[in-house]
């Protein structure tokens, strides 16, 4: 039962809780078989001679290796872009004003509906490819720019096809309650009905969604509307997540926790009661600093309270055409440090171990025997560099499920 592959002379940032910063193990080895890690630890502890242990043995030349990055919150599948809206915002219009005028999310809906499935794939694939080159091996993608059953399923199929094309793991999230589409203007309750009664069951039965999300906000859906969506999701056996407290405090974090949400995301305006509820429910806080930066928000998420109450922190890109046209998870990690004052170690844990938890995935996020062989070999001298450099070509080799990408 030899391993497929063994890397010697590694420096592992395992991100496991082994007492060391970054879960680091130096003078280490990493072996894998059938897509799973067989060994991740000190080279001196290898259970035999390298040549006897694995079919293929090579030296990593003392390079740093981390778990594959996990981008646990994106809206990466969409058509067109919103550079015009960017210009309007620079002239003083706010994100909310643009949304209320029928721009914003709804303008992306028009383009996404009009695009064929292949067009949508072509436009979205290159974005995903860019993330992967920067070290992403698991990518969450939300729907929410279709807003009718046919277009939402088209988006989710495109998301799955991205995973197949790039040989990464794509997790899909149904975000029907993202915005009210034009044909339901003035009939928001009817649209929530449509989401709950028609779209959710069809998407659940087609097996197209791994989770369900909603946008709880003054310009989007009320807590009681979100509650309806979540009740239906839970009845269909799907876990939930929530865009919560991004622009105002509607008690979104506590609402998410009440439904045992995998994560609550954004959280700039979350109050202490919400933080406590998340801690008690084991809900992960997904922080999205690039969206905060693009919107030039002022209210910082309550980082000190999350730490104090032991709420695990994840960091994601929130790739979307309106508030986060970012194509590097590492840039979001950089901003998590510079803008939110997280440490580089918290940022890396947020894009690996805690991002896995935000997706309900227990089989990845750290370098440990039995986990998926998803990892990145980096051109760096210290793991803090992953948050320090802005841009750059740092990933030397990206491996997903034991296969080189
Ligand atoms: N919050 C976000 O950050 C994105 N969606 C959401 O609910 C923004 C989506 C967009 O503006 O297109
Ligand atoms: Fe988002």
C-alpha cells in the first residue's frame, strides 16, 4: 500500500492546532495517496525509507506548503460588469441609491438572464481560473443573478461546470432571496413565495445547491422574509448562511444563529447579542474586507467581540460585479489585515481551516493525515507573506485532490 507521492524537505503551515504559529512543522514531509493526505509531519517521523513509502519521491526544496485556499463566499458567476456604476459611485451616488434606482444587482440580473449557459461559463471561467492560480482549490459560488427558476438553475449548473473544467471543488449556494427582480416590483412578498414554494424545492430536488443563502438588509429582504426562506431550506434538509448586518443592524447574525447557520457573512453592524448567539450556535463569521473597502464603509465588524466570544473567523473574496470586483483571495486576506486588523495567521486560518467550517466541510482546511490532498507550494520565505504581498505570482504549484492543477 505505497503512497502515490511523497514530498521531502517541506515547511508545512498545517493550520492544525499543534501549538505552533500557523501549525508550522519545519523539516517536514508530505505524502498522499488516492487524493488524500497519508502523512504530514516531521520528516524524521516518516515510518520508513522514502523510496519504500511512495511510488514517487521528490524534494520541495524547503518551500512553504499550506492547505489549498478556500474561498467560502463568492458571486463569481455573472454576465457583464458594473464599471459604469463604479463611475457613478465615484461621482457621489451610494450603493443603496443605485440599487433603489433599479441599477445594482438588478442590472446584473438582466445581463445574466440574457446570456446563454455557455456564454456565462466563458465569462465566469476565467475569473475562477485567476483565483485558482492564486491558490484556491475549493470555491463557493452563489446564484442570485438569475432570480427566476430557469436562470438560477443555469447559474448553478455553470458553477458546477467550473468545478469540472478546472478540476477544483466548487460548492454551490442558492441565493434566490438576493434582490427582487423587475417582474415582481412592488410584490416582494410574492417573490419570497416564488423562492420558497417554487424555486427552492426544484433546486433542492435537482441537487444543484449545497446550501441556501439570503440577503437580509434594508435594500433587500426583511428578517421575517429570511425566516420563511430558512424554514423552507431546513425542511428540505439544506444548511443555511446569511448576508447579515452589512449596511445596517437588522439582527441578522442572531437570526442566522437561530437556524444553526454554517456562517453569517459581512457582519459590520452586528451587535454583541448577535456575536454571543453565533458563538453558541457554532456559526462562523465570514468577513469580506474587499466589499467593505469598495463601498468605503466606515463601520468595522466587531472583531474584538468575535475573538472574545470565540467565534471562528473566515475571510472570503465576495467576488461580485458590484461591491467586490476582486480576483485574488490573497488580496482579501491582505485587507483583512490592513483594514480589519486581523493578524496574517488569522487571515490564513480564515482562508483555510475556518473557511472549510463555513462550508460545513470537515475533510479539508488543514494539512493532516486523512484530509483531502489539497495544498499549495509557495514561493515565499514566511507564511505571513501570503497576506503581506499585494498581487504577485506566489503559488508555485497548486494541488487539488492529489492532482496538480
Ligand atoms: N452582498 C454583496 O456584497 C453582494 N450581494 C450581497 O448580497 C453584492 C452583489 C452586487 O452588488 O451585485
Ligand atoms: Fe456576498
